[in-house]
C-alpha cells in the first residue's frame, strides 16, 4: 500500500477533502477521550460527537472517491495520505489537553460548522447538500453541548475559569484559518459548490460573544493568527495522529479488515 | 452528586424472624419483581449491590482494553463500529450504576471503591489487547460469555437490574455478532491475518472460560443467589453453554481451540474441556493479572483529572440555583 499523493487535485476534490479531513481529525481527537473522560456521561457524549464527525468524514470521502474515479475508497484517503496531503484546519489537530481545551476547541469549531453546513445545504453538489443537511442537525447538538460546558467551566470554580481562559488563549490563533478563502475556494464559491466561509463569520462571532458574555470572559488578545492546514502545512501533532490512525494499514498493507 | 435518596435505608440489620422476610420469600417464589422501595432482607440488598456494582465496573473497565484500539482501527467502518461499541459499554455502565443507586449506594462511593482497589470487576479485562484481532476476539468471546451470563439475569428478581439487562443483552448480542464477523474476516484474509486471529484465540480462550467464575463447588455466593432468584443457573452450567456454542463457531472458520484435551462427548452431546488453571484465575482476580495495575491506574487518572470538571459543574449549578432564587425573591 503506497502513499497516496494527489498532485493538483481539482478544487472540488480539494474542498471535499478539506471538509472531510476537518471532521475525521476532530472525530479522531474526540475519540481519544473514550474511557478517560471526567464522568461517564462525557465518555458517552464525546463518543457521540466523535461518531458524528467520523460519519460526516466518511460521506465526504465517499463523494470525493466518486468524483476522483480510479476506484478509490474512503479508506484510501484516510489511511494512505501523509501529513502533507491532509488538508484539515490546524484547530482540529490541536491536542485534547485538559477538558477545557477540548470544550473550547469544539465550541470554536462547531460554532463555525453549524452555520457553514446550513449554507452548504444549498450546494449545487447534491451530495454535499445532503451531507450538510444531516450534519447541520448534528452540529446544533455539538454547539449546545460545548456551549453548555463552556458556561459551566467559565462560570464554575476559579480553577475551571483559569483553565478555560488558558484554553481560549491557546486556541484562538487557530480560528482565523476557518474563514480563509484561497484560489481553491474562489471558483467553487462562484459555482455554488462551496460556501464562502466569510459569510458565516458574523454568526460565528455572535455565538462566541454570547458564550463569552455569559461567563464574563473576553476575546483573548492574539497578535498573530496561524494558518497552513488547507495547503498541508500542519502543526507537528498531525504526524502522530497519522502514526496512530494509519498503523494497521502501514503494518499490513493491502489487507481487508 | 449522584446519590438518590430512598425512604427505606434505615431498615433493621437483622431480619431473622421478621414476618416481612417470609412475605418477601413468598414473592420471590411467585416470580414477582422486587422494586427498590419494597422490603428486602439486608443480605439480598448487599448481594445485589455488590453484584450490580461489579457488573457496572466491568463495563467501564472493559472500555479500556477496547478503547486502546479506537485510534488505530484499520478502516473507517471498523473505527466507527468500535467507537460505537465502546460507547455502548459506557451506557451499560451508566444504567447499572443507576440500578445500584436505587439500592442506596452512590455512584461516587462505587467509583471510589473501584479506584482504590476495593471493588472487583471481571477478571477478563486484566488481559492486554495486543493486536487488532483482540478487538474481534473480545466481541466474539467476551461479549458472547457476557450474554450467557446476562440472559438469565433478565429474569432476575430485582426489577431495576432485570430491566437494565433486557436492554443491555440486545446490545451485547449485536457486539458478539460483530466480533465474530471481524474474526471471520481475518480468517478469510491473508495468512498473516489468519495467524492474528489464531494467536488472539490462543490468548483469550482460557480467560473467557474463566469469566464464568469458580466451579459450582467452590463458589461462595451461588446457593443463596439461586434461592433469591438473582441467579438462575450455576457457573458451570453457563460455562458449558458457552463452550457448546463457541467451539463449533471456531471450527467453522478454521480456528483451533487451544486445548489438547478438548473432545466431543457423543453421549451427552457436550464439548468437554481440559483442566482450567484456577491458580491463574485467582492470581488475576487478586490483582496479579498483566493489566490490573494499568486498568485501575487509568480509572484513577480519569477520576482525578476530572475532579475539577465535576467541581465546576457543581459550582455552576449552585450559582445558578442561587441566582434563580434571588430573582424569585426580588
Ligand atoms: Fe456491556
Ligand atoms: Fe458489549
């Protein structure tokens, strides 16, 4: 099983992979909590959210494979690409950290995903539109779950507040990338296949502002935003995620499981 | 924060000669369900709390060896299935802790007993999951053995436990089929995959057989539990059912049971196994299995690392309640 390298994928394919990779990597991260969460209810809830993300990723990879031709499957994308070929945003690959990091990461991402899926329900790619309709419902729960916890942690004890503040400061630099538009996205937005992420920035900001206002926390002062995931320029964490994720396919190439 | 208040906790400790005891036994004999607020002898309550708590602990400790492979599952389909399976086990733990709480013991107390090593859980989870094949093997053998144990519990005399079991058994039998299907896939795959399956069976067969507990003669709790209709079959009866169901399944996909003494008795129609290594069983139960220390340490870490989260949730709930009552007063 050789490494799958996509040289100059079409914008449509690249867009599907970006969205799919966001969901796979975030789902993978959340699944790391299983058995280790602060309470049994959260083992179950985080696994639920992870399953939603992994499910969305699988549908998107399926669509990518269909477009791609060449008889590829969802697993080829997940298990055969190296870090440089992964196109997820950096936010989702950040480590779970403490529970506050996980919750803040989820809120920052899901507050974006919810309105973005909503716009994508009008995608001219009917498969994307259908996936978006399903995912929008799921994202509503993800925002509620992470938003409720954000409130409890931000307005709970001194310790939980300090931890939440630290998580916000650590993760905020990765939010800018969510709204970037590049040469891959531009033609797709024009065609109506993709949605313009900038169009949901105000809604995202409002969700975050409401969560912050309820806790009295503020937007952290961040001098620089980080970027690179959409072109395969990742943080060092992705390599370790892939070492885990792809172990079996690399150790037993070509086998069916 | 998980305790449920019940109105029958200060019962007399000694129920001997209590006329309620005779009525209780009559209800048991008539196959009636006992509910949390009904009279029950202290021994019955203690037996149930111990058994349900051990069962709940087994579910959540069982999440660890399987959770070990979630991030490394070999395909997205298997990854999602495994994650959903381990999530189910968490759900089982949750119903069972709730069932035990109806008998007056809080979840926190049970969790504390688990992490400080006082509580027991199924010996099987003290073995390591070394390869991906172990995930299928656990589904097939461990969930399979759990079903044998649990189906009769759906008719257990204690209502909340019996009801929890009905729901749990449905999921366990799905897990068992899914596990067997995974092993079938390995057996139909490359020689390397087949070898993974055989190696895994070699390691998990005897520990699965031991899951049914000591032989009838050596089981301390059996007789009383049978009289109370908590238990319906003896350990050895259930073990035999499991062996009879599982040996042909192994043969069908070309796997060899790691027991040179295994033979089919034409007269009885049962598979007969060789000697069980009860020393190993005792050692693992007493804490000397390959993973006992790691399992308890993982639960302890989750408990300790999560303390500030639980504290925050509690503090927030209290603040909110205080704010609401202020608003009402104003
Ligand atoms: Fe279970
Ligand atoms: Fe199970």
